[in-house]
C-alpha cells in the first residue's frame, strides 16, 4: 500500500497567495468588481481558509493597502529618493525608471495607490484614512530629503513641503493620464514641467490665496 502523502501546512504561504490574487484583481478590475468567490477560486483556497486570515472583504482590502500598496510606494518612491544624491535627482530617477518600465511592459495599469484612492476614498472612512497615511508618508519622505539637502548646502530657497506635494501630485496626475492614454510618455512631460519649478514660483500672492474657488470642480 502506497504511503499517504503528508499534508503541508503553510498558513503564511496561503495568506501571501490570497494577497497576491487580491492585489492583482483590485488593480485590474477594481475592489467592487472583485468577488470573494472569484478571489478564492484564483487563489485556490476555501472560504474557511480565506476567512481565517481575512474575516471580511474589507479586511482583505485593508491588508492589500497597508501591506502591498504601502510597500510599493516605499520601494518605488521613498527608498530611491532617500538614496539619491538629492531630492530632485531622486524624483527625476523615479519618473524616468517608471516611464521606462511601463514602455517595456507595453501597457499602463496606473499607480496602485491612485487606483484604489479613486475608487475607495469616498466609500469608507477606514479605506480613506489608510490611503491618506500612505500619501502623507510619501510626501513626508520627499520633504525630509529636501531638508537633509539643505543641511548639505543645497535647495536653500525651496519649500520642502510644497515641493513634496507638487512632486506627488505631478506623478499621481501623470499616472492617471498615462493610464487613460496608454502612453507612458506623459510621465516624461510632467517631469519636465516639474523640473522647471523654481522656488520663486512656490508662493501665491495674498490676493490669489483669497480667491474663492468655484463650487463645482473636477476631482
């Protein structure tokens, strides 16, 4: 009689597999269009196994945001910027690297953080806050790098927080446009505009600050 095969117990491997499948589906199809049954089938797990790690679909999405999307921002943006010779050099390198990778890939899926932020920020406060924390950490890392550059004698006139906000906004907007047009070249166009930023342009006049914005805005 043939010996019975020993069952392997790898709960962490199963958890990673579920996160892999969920991360891919949320980016490709969206959170709301991804059913738990489809995710279970793609991951090859039972309902009991999935709910052991993620009691609800919301819990699974929060794990994707906090573990996968936050890690993507850390690895794609924060680490390269902090390792660069200057914040500006780091920002330039990220734009160029992402554009080159997307051109080689042949399609643009979009920024993982952007994609979920657009879909989930108004759907649930926990989603919104989790996504906001990632944006805040991203901006803070760039601003802190500029402050470090100042200590080394560079970027003496630039406002760290404003430049960080501009860099994140430029990249996020560029990725949204690149996704819509399926053209990674938009990233390079936005990089050129960002590189033309001068410290003297960073402040608005008091009159413009007081200007009332129209109620209906595209967002």
